[in-house]
C-alpha cells in the first residue's frame, strides 16, 4: 500500500480510517532494502575530526578485503569477509592521529581529540544582559496555588534594573535577590497572597504572568511560559492527561522506572507539586507539561457501582460513575493475583452482587476482593487454576471507566493453520528519515538498521500469514512512523501479540566488534514469557548467541493490551555479524525464529 504504513481489512479497516489519517503522514517514497556493500577503502565513523570524553573509540569503515589493512602500521584484527571492519583504538589526552592504509590506496587520516574527565575548559565569565531571560520567569510551566496562600514570583534580569510582575490587576515589585555586577544576570524575587474568589469551589486559570523591565531608560514587557491556576479552599485541583501513555513517575525525579501511565483524558487529583511536576493522589508524579489543569467549579465525585460482563473478546469490569479515573495495575503472575487501583473516585455502592458474579461467571478469575484505599479503591482478582492475564486495557465511556481483561488465546486445531484467528502486529523499527543504527559502511554505502528490520518483518509476516495469522505491520515500506504512534496502533488494533524488530548497536567508546547475539526487551509482567520464548527460538533458528531477556521501558514494549516486546536480533556495528545478517538465509532464519517463538509460547 502506498498511502499507509499499515494494512487493514474488513470491518477493522472502516473503524481505523479516521485514526490512521490523523496519526500518520503519507508514506514516503523511500528506498527498498539493498543488502550489498559499496566496495572501496573508506572510513564511515568518524567522518571528521571529533572531540570525545572517553579514552577509547570504535572506528568503522570498509576496506578492500584482498589487501592488507593497517592502522598506524599495525594490522587491524576485526575484518569481515566482504570488507567491513572495526578498529578499537586507545586515546591519550590531547589530539590523537590515526593513519589507515592499504597497498596502492591513498591513506586516510583520522584525528580524535580526547579530553579526560575533570579537565573541562574553564568557564567563561557571564555576559551582560539587557532583557529578562525567557526561561527564568515564573512559572515555567503550569502552577497551582490555593487561594489565600503566599506564592513567589521570580526571574533573571540585568543587575540594577527595576522589575515587576503583573497578574490580572495585581502588580508585584520584584527585588534583586543576589549580588552581581552592573548589567550581569541576577535573580529578582517578589511574593503575593493568592486572591480569594467568591466561589470557594472554583478552580480558575489566572493566565500567564506579565513581567515589566525598566532598564537604562527603556521599558519592555515579557510573558511567562506557564500559567497560574488558583484553587478555592473548598475545591480540589485536578489534572487531565493530554496524550496517550502519559508517564507517571515514582518520584519527582524522572527515570525509566515508571509508576504508571495516564491515558488521554484520564484525570487525577493534585496532592502536591514541585517546579515541574505534580504529585497525584495515586502517589505518582506527572510532568506539568504533559497535563492540563481542570478548571471550573469543583464537583464531588459520583457514587461508583461495579458490574461484570464477558464476551468472546474477554472480560470487563465497569466502574460506573468513575469518570476518566486514573489507575495503577499490578500483576503477580506467580501468585496468581491481578490488581487494579482507581483514584479520584467517589464512594462505592454495595458490591455483593458484583463479587458473586465474578465467582460464578468469570472464566479467568475465581474470586474478587474490594478494598478502600486513600483517594480511591482497589480491586484484587485471584486467577483460576491454569489461567493467565494475556493483556488488559482501559476504556472511558458512558461516564465511567471500564477495565478490559483478555485471556490467553489458543491455537487452532487445524495443523496447517495453527494461528488461525490470531492477530499479530509486527513493528519494523525506524524507517524513512530515521535510519536506525549504522553498520561499518555508514548510511549511504550499505544496508542500515531500518533495512534489516523491514526485510525480516516482511519474511516473518509471510510465514505467520501462511500459518493462518492475520498480520499487521506498523510500516510496510521505508516510511517514518513516530514511536508513540506505533504503540498507539497496538492499543487501537488490540492484537494478540506485538513484536518490534530491531538490530542492536553499542556506544562509540565500546568495542562493537566483540558484541554479538540476541536480546529481547519487555516491560509489562505478562510480556516476559513471550520475550523468553522468542529469545530461545531466534537463537536456535539463526545460530545467535543467547544474551538475555531484559525489562526495559521502551515505548513499544509498554502497551498492555497484549504481550509486547522489542527484539534486538544482532549487532550491526560488529563487522562479522553485520555481514552475516546481510545474507538472505540468515534473515529468513531470524524471521523463522520469531514465528517459532510465537507458536512455542501458545503451545505452553
């Protein structure tokens, strides 16, 4: 298909038209994978003189394989059959020179400057300024303040200037808070009491702060990046997530050890804040830039009633009255317990009928327990013997929140089409303007990561389809697709498996020629078994070194609707593995390994 990076059929095609049009650009006329290396003698990395902070560097390039290859008069050890090579060099402080040579060829000179840690060049003295610095003005992002409380304005402006802050009809004089030479950058501060409003339940957007600078006879005005919101004494500040998969962190310090996510339009109460983060009633922290403050008259939450239903797709728990509730899900596979906590919800209606319905009607769970927690409720579900949670998702509809839970799919009884009825999504990483990692020839002289990813995905698609699966590709050609759009596709299509296909690489200061093998990354607990099955099957089929299964917060490994993984099939900057993966049979073996891993998992 020329106009879409993913193919659909039947009713799903109709349902997805609007989503695809909004989520993806028109498919680019990119290159088809070409698995040949331009012969010659050249260096692909570095392409010019560089400065580094590590004492080693991995130089890559291509040389004529039939000729000797030297660097500073010594043989290069890491050379593959068709000319790819890597040279791992040691650096001394200062400027390092490396001469690469082959008989009958012009030499190639490489210069690498090494600055050891702790030997930074001296910092230059601050320069005078004649304006208020834009990114110094409070608030940098949205800030929420209770009416009647003191809060502070600040900015950085020329020392010796007169500075004021203006919010609605309030004018606050800012005083210079630190010493600095005349005209040099200095911090200015001021404070004010947040004004009361007649409606004590009102959450109000006060707008951006306007700053006025009087400096050397001229007056200029500026506006803060963020807005101020005031919260009445009887109101509760809330935020709403702007985008799909909004990160919620365990602390105010961002890390990849996520606490949870907020889906688009989900809301949670604000319990605290830092300069750039809101603390939520769930206990997590969300970036202020990722959410919007809910304004208007605060209304107490409606009573929540629970109901259970099931169909051929799975089972659902409906929290009627819990509109757009934020949530945290945990799944202990070994203990056989699946729990979901919902925050910012109202009081709970009687649950006896709901609990009885779970016990009598659920095929996945044998019992349920409901617990009131701070700012919400917890639903704990105990799995029946032999059952597992294959995936889950949240829908917001009808003024409530619906938790959808999927059981493990089963193989077809038809031996020729064991995957009949299954939906599998393959995600060839990178594409279009994003080449991914580069091999020894660089970006223009040989295949790059996006080429390997697409070709292996196509091969896996062909085999999976032959076995009866319905396969969707996040891209079918050399098209660029945003990472978040790839993950969102999984949530929209709701496949039985999501497999992202990549080729690995290493940092420039490590010896890429010694890195080899396959590793699989997962994030959600229910995805670990898929990762393990794929690792074993791919390494057996393609003859790879079995490296590891790792829990990693890659975006495409984070969807929860089904087991989702990211496969790193080999190392592109290893000359030997690079040329191994260029062989057609090797890419078929890798694709077959993916298929075998899928079938093996479903047979367990």
